C-alpha cells in the first residue's frame, strides 16, 4: 500500500476501461477484460470484505507490482503467458503484461 495513509490516491476508470491512479508516483496502468469483469461480478462483488481486499491489493499493485506482500509470480504450464498476485490465501488475480508495460486483468 502507500507509504503514508495521508498521501491521497485518486483512481478512476477511463473510457477504455483502464484504471488511472495518481499519487505523485509512477504507477502501473491496469485495464479490465470482459472475462475479468464477469468473474469479478460473480466472485468478488457483493462480498464486502473480499471486495475491500481486492481494491487494496489493486492499489498496491499499481504502485509496486512486485511488492513481496502481493506474491506476484509468473505462471507455468497452460497459463505460462500469465502472471498472478494474491488477494488472500484463497484468492488470486491473473493478468498479463502488454508490450508497452501495462497490465490486463
């Protein structure tokens, strides 16, 4: 998460469904695929605790994608083109990096 709780982080979703967060730091740009939105609606939305943890981890990811608390790692096998980070012990987010360094969930 941010180094200071007093440091504001302003996030919004652009027209192209990418998240834009500004806190005076360089941030990772993230966009959401239609399949991610479907899974989010089914598994996360409506579970207030899990949804809160997701948004906190997303914020952390945009600031420091490889922070050790996220446990970000490259997947193998059939998912070898994807990466993952942890929301909690049971939940993880799969994503890929684009050639221009953005993340697509």
